[in-house]
C-alpha cells in the first residue's frame, strides 16, 4: 500500500515509523514542512519508547510543493491539531483520488462532517488513536507509556478489504491496528474520555492522580457523567465496560495521566479549546444537559487564549 502521512510529529511519526519497522520496503511518505524535512534528512525518524522499543530509520519526506507530482495514495493518515484543519485539508487534497481512504485521527468529532463534505463519506474512515507521545525539540518522538492502539473503519460499518490490508501492513509491530465495524461508537467513546480528561486536567493544571489526591474524584465523575450523557443523546451511549474502566481511571490517585492540552498550556502553546471542550459544551447546551464543569473549563481555556494572544504568559 502507498501511505501518505500528514506530518511527522508525535502521532503521525510514531505510526508511520512503526509501519516502516514492520516492513523496510513499506511505501510510506511523510508530508511535512521544510524545517521538519531538514530534521528528518539529518537524523531520520527517531522513536524513543521504553515500553515498546526504540526505533530509528531514514524516511521519505516531501513538502506540499512536491505532492502534485506523486502517484495516487491508497491511504492518507490525517494527523493534525483541529485548529490547523482547514490548511491541512488543503494540503492533502492533491493526494486523494477516487480510491483513496482518508483516515483522520484528530481529537473530538467536529472534523468528521468537514472531511465528508470535502472528500465524500465513502472515502473517509473513522479513526481513533490511543497513544501518549510528544515531539521533542530535537525531533525525537517520545512515547510516554504503553498506549499504541489505532482503531479505524468505514463509516458504513463494513469491514472492507482495504481496511484489513492497512491493519495487516503493521505486521508484528507494537501497534495494535484494528479495523472495526462500530467505529463511530469508538469515536464517541474516545470523545467522552478525551473531553473529560482535557477539560479537567487543563482546568486544574494537574494530572488525574493529583486532582484525585486533592479531593476532586467526584468532580472527575461529574464531568464524565455529563459527557457520557451527550454521547447517549447523539445515539452512542458509552458501554458499561467503558463506564467502569474510565470511572476507575478518573478516581485513581496514582495515575499520572494528563491531557496533551495540559502540556500545550504548560509550554504556552495553542490549544484545541473549541474543538474538544467547546464542542461538547455546545452539545450539552443543545440537549439541556447540566454541564457546569464544561462551562467553567471552556471559559478558562478561552481566557488562557486571550492572555496568550496578548503575550502575557
């Protein structure tokens, strides 16, 4: 399969690197900016993963100027922050043919309708990535724990031959790549999980464990309940297993887990306030679901954006 990966950051770089690790001859191309292209040319793609094994390899990286000269791609792995969505869509459009599958692994749900409108629902997979990683200043992709799942599928619910082929391309690597029939359910459950942890750890500027040790277990569960109710109203009520697993996680005083949004705030970076917390807050208001913690967290994030824009961080 010919695979194009938008970006070679924490997520795209990790999954793309593992694809190459599975097969040294894998046809994987990274679409990057000039600075990252130069970094990859000098050092290659570097993954630092204590849990799943380190890996370093030369990679093929191109910029958008060269994309129009490429042959069609079978899969485009679409990784970006939601605030870069419009420009990222423009960047990958030349790579999308009638038979290309576009696999977005963005946070939240707000991107799905936009991709369907641009490329057609039949070309757009649903996707969920469960990974905690970050791109270090020297270009190393630091894998932070043992999460490395990639779940995807046709929006129609079909387990297609192309989805099976993409899963098989990961071979025996650490990545748990799985095509599923209920991808929209998986995406909504991920949205509930992510919005809960993003809203609360950003608001409290602390990990889940720190929040719980500070007396906030009930608040974590309150946020989880509101977000779960939104998903249920959308027709994708989280399963009993999901509720049990995340109820346990969000009341665990030992867990060091915090959202990437928290790390973005701590470094003074841009945040996906509207696409994650704002999206769920708007849905809660639509359905009349009490979600005061979402309201407070959203205002907190928007106030942070105001201070950041004014250079006051």
